[in-house]
C-alpha cells in the first residue's frame, strides 16, 4: 500500500458534493475524477503571488477536520496524476528504466494524443504504474515521500486561497478524510509549509 507522504500520499481531485451522485458507478467515478484532476492541476504563480502565498497565514476551517493516511491505496487507482516540471525532473533522476521491474515499461506518458501534459502511466487495471503488488508506492519505497509527484504528496489536503487568507481543508474522496480519522488539520499545517507544496497548490476560490 502507498505510504504516507508529507503526511499522506495521493491524489484524487473531486469534491464529495459533486460526486455523491456518481458513487454507485465505478466507471463514472473514474471519469469524473480524471476530469476534475485536470481542472486542479498544479500550476505556477508569479513570484509576487508566490511570495504572498508563502507568507500569508493559512487557517483551518471553523469545523474540526481530521485525517491521517491509512494507506488504503484507493487514490492510486483510476486517477490521472499530472506531472509538473519538478515532478518530471525528479522522475528522470530516479532512472526507473534501470530498475529491472520497469525495464521496457513507460512510467510517464502523454495525457492525450495531442496534449502536451505528461502524466504517470497506468497498468491495465487502472492502477498507477508505481503501485506494487503489496499495494505500496515504489517511488516512496525507493526514494522516500518527497520523491513522489506533488499531487501524490498533497492529497487529500487542499488549500483554498481567498482574498485575504488561505484555508486548509480536506478532499472527502479519501475515505479516511471522509470518516474524520487521524490528527486534526492544524497538526498538518507545519509539515505542509515545510514541504514547499503550498505555492504549488493554492487555488483561487
Ligand atoms: S485514499 Fe486516503 S487513506 Fe487511502 S491511501 Fe489515499 S490518502 Fe491514504
Ligand atoms: S506515484 Fe503512484 S503509487 Fe505512488 S503515491 Fe502516486 S499514485 Fe500512488
């Protein structure tokens, strides 16, 4: 199973309210997740904007939200992991083509035939190419949590940026987040700030 990243791996970009009606259909869920991942891909900000995001306070919501990754692996199946420049550079330096189990296998592919964006390859069953038989992330096993793509490290945490503040909240598509299991979100703030992920994931509300 995938191991915790900064404090949990992973990625699924859809909102529980949006998807409530789709949960009975795995196919519909997969399509919905892929579409919404695309809408929330990591993006870059201007240096000024980045500076603001890095220095401004990030607050949790005025409700208690709890989460700690339980390594269920759900977010490593059927999702599209979009890779940014940093992710691609890390993956290149990891030289997966030299690992015996990845020889001759693509780990990064184009998102679509004509698209420029690169994503992690998937296995035939829709699982991430790096998810091993034991349900663990091979990148994490070999190189540690910080070596994984940013989306994997961030999920299910999300930052919503308002005019004068930023809010840290959870994506409820993670079953552990939906069940409010784990530490309260304020405990995740410090590691998140240290991780360098804040500016990559702050989104305008
Ligand atoms: S879905 Fe949630 S609990 Fe399961 S592996 Fe992903 S982050 Fe961890
Ligand atoms: S790289 Fe793949 S296996 Fe690893 S955490 Fe991300 S989605 Fe899961």
